């Protein structure tokens, strides 16, 4: 377990209720992989007592300085406290934790993001660009104001979808995935899917992938009390199969998992 101190470099509201916080970390913080997360103490006071898990939106390294970025929405007490942290505030975190995305060679990654689930996929897209790998990025949200980070998506083909039709395709990002898969003539041997977003969307994408035999990894979200698999408080139910009856801990065997074996209907 790697517990490190960190300090707030910047923390600003990028759209209504959505924040981007940058945290400087020491060199002892290992280079994270896209899809991994940190377990963050969100304030200097004893309350809230429990840490909060956050996927990483990015990681930068300039000389001796390292920093991680977290994109989050204010949805409860913990995120509300984090949103109020000012530059220079001292916090601490455990990480990087969990399993990240694992793109395979000689396949085209199709990244499918829903809402604030875009964060770990932005991280993945930058890593793919660094390695000069072509990719497709499909990003859906309620409105154009919720499409965080689109200007950062470079080196791949980008397609947008909004529920209100304010930009891009009017409808679901799942519709974009169906059009991309058929129009570009991808096959299970030439492409794979990486996704993050609301559980309802991930459920639909996993069904899409399972029916077509497509490799599909999803970044799951859920409450994690310890972040290291000790409390067994984040079990992931699996569909009937070789691993049925086993409940892997989301924080240890995830948060990125094979989407096609997750029992989304029973996932809290």
C-alpha cells in the first residue's frame, strides 16, 4: 500500500457541478496506468472519515515534479468537501490502485464514454497518442456543456452524441457505437472496446459486445471503503460461467474488468 502526501495545485469548476483538481505527488508515487484510481482523503479535517475512490484523468511528470488530475462531480458530502479545497491544501492519498485498461496489439481501440465517465478514457487516449496508435473516441452526454475534455482528444477519430442534440449526433453514444461497428467494418479480431460511464450504459455496451464476441473492458464505479481488498465491501457479481459464485473485489480485480462477465443487473 503506497500512502503518500499530496498538495492541491489547482481546483476549479469546469462546468456546473463538475470540477478538475490537480494534486502534486512525490516521486515515490508510481506512474499510474489509465483506468487505475487513487483513494483520496478529501479534506484536512477528520470528517468525512472514509477516503473516496477517484479514477485518474491524467498524470504529468516534469523533472522532479509529478502530478495527478481528477475530474469529479459534486454528488455527495465527500465530493462537496473536495470541491472546496484550495490551492496549497495538504491532503494524502493511497495509490495508484487497481487494474487499468489493457489494449492489445494490432487492434483498434474504440473508447466509449458516457458523461463524467470520460475521465479515465481521456487518460487512455493520451497514452495511445503517445504510442502513435490509432483509435476511435465516442463520447456521449446530456448536452454540449457536459462534454468535458473534447479539445484534449487528438490523434484519433472523435464522434460526439448529445441527448438534446446541441452538438453532434442527437441520441445515445450506444447508437454511435452501433454505427461505428457496422460502418467501419470492424471485427472482434481487429477492434476492442473500452468504456466508462453510468451503469445503465455499461450494461448495454456489455450486451452489445457479448452478442458479437467483442473484447470489452469497462471501468466500474462503486463505493470502496478500504481500496485494497481488505474489507470486501465492493464485491462484483458475475454472470453464470466458469467464475460464477465468485465475487471479485472491485478495488483489487478492477475497477477495469471484462464487461461481458459482469452481472450488471445485480451490481449495486
